[in-house]
């Protein structure tokens, strides 16, 4: 069960405002994944069927970013929430150009085309196409299972021990280390101790010195996004 109390009240208020104005709106991405795995949610993103212009009109403290694919940043003094517009083709007989839905509107299949000539860096005419987005994925049956250690700040307060009991141990961040199982390209099994990688949309990781052939371990060194609240 996901506890709503762990989610950003600001993000929830944005979803509520969109829904109150007859738009669909949902919290998506990392915050949902974290909540499902028992981690305190941090990255709060929102998806809606409202256009960026419609979102912008509902929130005074907001701005539209991007040209080809527009997003809206809604913010207050301590948080910035990214709102994206989800798009689908006109549905006819439960099918669109890219989606197949059941009678309840739930997506059951995503339809796509694979063009081997479009491989990035191949120099082909197809590889020079401008695309709206890129999806990175590996198949579970052909991937390698790895362990990923993600690190956050050791203390949850700027001045550890500056509390009633003057006990710095009371200010230790319980989420300073999270251990996750992930799936990567099989070639990662050929890695050497200390070798660096960028895991898409997550950050940079280095192979742990205690890694084993049957249990590769990677430690986070730098994240792509800092979700620590500014004061």
C-alpha cells in the first residue's frame, strides 16, 4: 500500500488543481517506484492531458520550457515540480497509432517500429533523423542482473547534533543508502573493478571492488538530479 503522507503535499496539490479543472493528472516516475519499493519518494513528476499552455494558465508560479517537447515547471519557495503532457492518437475501436487499450481504457500494448538503419553513430541517413524522444531498455531474458548501491546525504540536517539532545546520531539519514536490483546490458559482465558507467537517467556509477562474477555491484558516484530540498 502506498501512503499518501510520504508524497509532496505541493505535488499533490498540483494534481488536485488539474483534476478540479477537468483534466486527467497523475504522479508518475521515480516517486511511484520509490513508494512501491519502500523508499521515501523524492522525485515528484506529473503527467496530464492538459497542454503546457493550459497548465501554465492554472499556476502563476510556473514556466514553460523546451521547444519541440514542452514541459511546465511549477514551483514554490522550496520545490520545483515537472509537469508533462501525455499524448496519444485518436482512439478508434480501442486502438490508436501507438497504443492498444482494453474496454476500461487501460493500455495493454504499445505499438512501435524498429529500424536497424537508424542506429545512432552509424552515419546512415536514417540515423540523422530528428526524434522527439528516445527509449532505453533491455529485455529481462537477455539482460544481466546487477546490484546497485545509491547514496544520499549521510545526515538529514545541515548541522548534525544541533537538536534537543545534541545527539548527532539522531540526525543520520535513514535513506543514505538504498540497495536495488537492476538489469543491464550483458556486456556489463565484462567490466573491471573501478570502471565507470552512466546509467541512463540515473547518474554515474563505478564497479565496486567487492564485485563478483555472479554478483556485479555498482556504486553511485554522481546523480543527474539533486532532489535535496533547498532551504
